[in-house]
C-alpha cells in the first residue's frame, strides 16, 4: 500500500516537498545543536525544560485522542465513525513518532539513549512513559494498517485485531496519565504537584485531538475527495465541546484551590502564568490569547446554530487547537520552573534554532499524516 | 581477571603519574596539614585511610560566614573542574551563595533581626535521605551510596534533566555547552565533564576516599562548615547539632536533606 503515498497530484507533490524542506531545515539545525550542545536553545539552569518537552506533552494528548473515535465505534457501534477510525489511528501513530522525536532531540547525550533500556530504572516515570508510548505506537500501527489492508481487499479484518483494538482504549488513557505523572510526582514544583494533572491532560487531549481531526476531515473533503460524513463530524464537534468544557472547568478548579487557600508556593506559579510576575509577562500574554480562544470556541461549539455551520466549526476547531497548544505546548512546562526553588524568575525564550528544530519535527509529523491519509484516501476511493 | 581497556588505561595512567611525581609522603602530608595552600587538589592515593561514615552530613554555621566570602565556592569549583561560563543561562555550580530568605522562604518574615535578614548562606546538594532525583533518573545515572552520598555517573547520564525538575533545591546544573574551555584551571585528578550531562556536589567523595575532608570544609578559615558522620555521636557535626538549634531546607517535602543550617 505504501506506493500510494508516492503518487499524487501536483499540489500533493508541492505540499510534500514543502514539508520535506521544513524537516530538512530542522535537521540542519539539529546537527548544529549536536555540535554546540543544548545551549543553542533558550533553556537554562533554572528553566531546564522548554519547547521540546512541551511539544512532547501536547502531542501525547493528540495521540491519546484516537480513543475518542475507537471507543464509540468499537464499544458502542457508532457507525458514523466507521469511515474515520483509521484516520484517528494514523494520527495517533504520527503523533507518537513526533513525541519520541521531541524527547530524543531534548537529550543532552542522544547517543546514550539506549541506557534507558540497558539500565532500566523502574522507579522512573520516564522509563514507563517510554514503555507505554512505544506500545501505543505499535498497537495503532498494527491495527490501523491491518484494517486498511483488509478494506483494500474487501475482506473483513482478521479476528485477532479486535482484542488489540480493545487494548488500545485503556492504553490511550495510560499514555497521557503516565505523561502527567512525569510532572505531578515532583515534590518541589508546586505548579505541577496536583492530583488533577492527569485528568486535566486527558480533558484537553480529548478536545485538541478531535478538533484537529475535524480540520483534517474538512481538508480531506475539499482536497482529497473523501467525505467523512456530516454525522461523524458533528459527533466529533460535540466531543470537542464537552471535552473543552471539562478542560476549562479543571483549570478553574486549579485556580480556586490555589487562590482560595492562598498558599504562596501554589499561587505564584499561576500568577506568573496568567498575569506575570515582576513585569515578566510574556507567557501571560500568550495565556490571555489561550483563555480568550478557549471561551470563544466553547461558545461556538456549544450552540447548535454555530456548530453546524462548517466555516464557523472550522474556526472554532482552530481556536481549540491554538488555545490548548498554548496551554500545554508552551505554558504548562515553563511555568513549573518559574519561580525557581530559589525564588528566581527566569524568562525562557526559545531561540531560532530551537524553533526551527521544533517546526522541523512538526513538518515530519505532518508529512507522515499526509502520506498515511493519502494511502487511506487512495484505498477508500478505489474500493 | 583480565582488565578491561578502560581499567588498563587507568592503571597505566596512575603508574605514569607515579613516575613523575615527587615522593608521595611529603605531598599528602602537606595536604592534610595545610589544606588552603594547594590542598584543594588531592593527588594520587595517599597513605591516609579512607574516611567512612554511616551517614555523611554537613552543618553550616551561617553566622560565621564572612560577608562576601566565596572561598568554599572557589575551592570546590577548582577541585572539581566546574566551568565558569560567566552567564546565568549556561551556569554550572556545585555550591551557590543565596540570600537567606530565598533559601528558607517559609521561615523568613519581616521581623527577623537585621543580622539574619542580610545573610547570604552557601547552598549545596542536600544529599537527601530520600532523594527525588534518584527516584526519577531513567538510567540510574544518579544513585545513592550506603553512606548517604548522592552520586552521578557522568558516563551514563543521557542528559534528560528529569533530575533537575525533580530537585526541590535547584542543586543541579546541566552542561548546556562543552565545559572544558571554560574551566579556569584544570585539575588533572578529577574528571572534566562532557557537554550534555548533569552535575552537582558529590560531598567530595574522591577526597573522603583518600582520607581528606571536603574541599569547602578545609578551605573555610571561619570553620563555618562542619562535616562528619551523623550516626557517630562523637563527630564534630553531631556535637554541633546536639548543642544548637538547626534547620533544614524544605523539610516538609520529606526528602530528608543532610545539610543543617545554624542561623
């Protein structure tokens, strides 16, 4: 089936070439980073994780969201999703590969990455995250590819696929839970030390992932001669609406606990995130955009009049994606470090090479999604 | 047992050093007696028996610190080839000097006497009894010895910096760049680090193995740093802690820090 990704229209060729160019630029700067060290990024002694780890965290959510298609279709026989579950699985595959790439480029000594397997440390959440992420990658790759292969031949998928698909449902929850535990189990970081971290991650994941899928479905209808169907898109839109509502609710709950208890160690971080501390308010300005787009998207998605109108739905989905990307792909990681344990406020600004590497990995992921979806559309329009 | 290549090179290296060095007795004698003058660099294994303890700990008698004194930092960083990048972003340090209200935010209040409010105190790795950095390390590159010292294996560290996020004291530094060009004076008796690994205070385990107290302790003219075995009721550190009130950084977190401050 892979050969189908290699043939396409002129527009497809240009798009693929564009993504390859971005990935190439990213790779060039990664070589620079290998040469110079991670000092080429904006990370510092005080803010020791930045854009890379934040992208990883956000994309684990995108990966986990495939379950929002698989669960209704396979457990509740929601037929409208039958056509697009594979899209969710391929999105998950691409997202997990991006996650692993982001972790890899964040390592100071990437050549030693196998030490994680050579000297496994069962008390480290990072070790378990590696296990669940790779397992999830394998599950989605195998099930997605097998089901699509059978579609092509016009035969029902083999019986052994079903248990794997069922397994992928709790597994999706596990990847984002374990990823949340990376943060939520650290004693000295008040911002992350919250039991609601994993639920928050899941809620925002189930909003941002399906929002992205809706956008992909709309793009595929326009450019790919594939119609996911009105019903599937509207069901997805409702999932986004309620997941977003839950996500906003969880953030408000965090704000209450911190600001009503008035414990400085917890309040300070949230003040930095939403208002800025001592004039350091770059992240706060981004977070204002995040908050406004979240509320706007929620209103547009909850009202049937706006949700059912496709251009508005598309706008709302862009808002959801942007809002949650700012929250998780920017604010969540950096704010955990500010103020530092010694009460220093250190600004973190990603550098040019760091942004280029980040864009390069996103381009790589989009390239995988493009090729997977091209194969998918080719198979579906043939049969 | 057949030595591995690394072991062979080590043995060969030590033998070569032995050939060119002056007789060991005079050298180590000078070290034990006059720590400040050149004693910062311990050389080849001397005749002194290794210092051992059930639990190493340090007491900081902060009132004795001379204002602006950085002797302990300088000695430590020289002994351990700690680079000086001269900027806070790349900064690597094993000992820091911090304002007391930043070190003890929960204890600080506006009515503290001026003598304490204006104080800067040295901060180290706390060599926690229950170290979060060891718990989170995905490769066991950071580990805890039976005597309580929390150590780093610079050759195993993958540079994921999970330990830096986990440390509630900000005691760890990452080599964001190649540190070697920024080491003011290389001490050949201690390894330099490569870029991309994390490092921190090691309680001078390399000196303890040679029977010498930590560099910061021996260099301090005011005797503000007291080091010893917490389980030994006769040790200097125990006698000090038994007699005076001391506090530790963030004891509420359950990490069990082994640096005790007397203010």
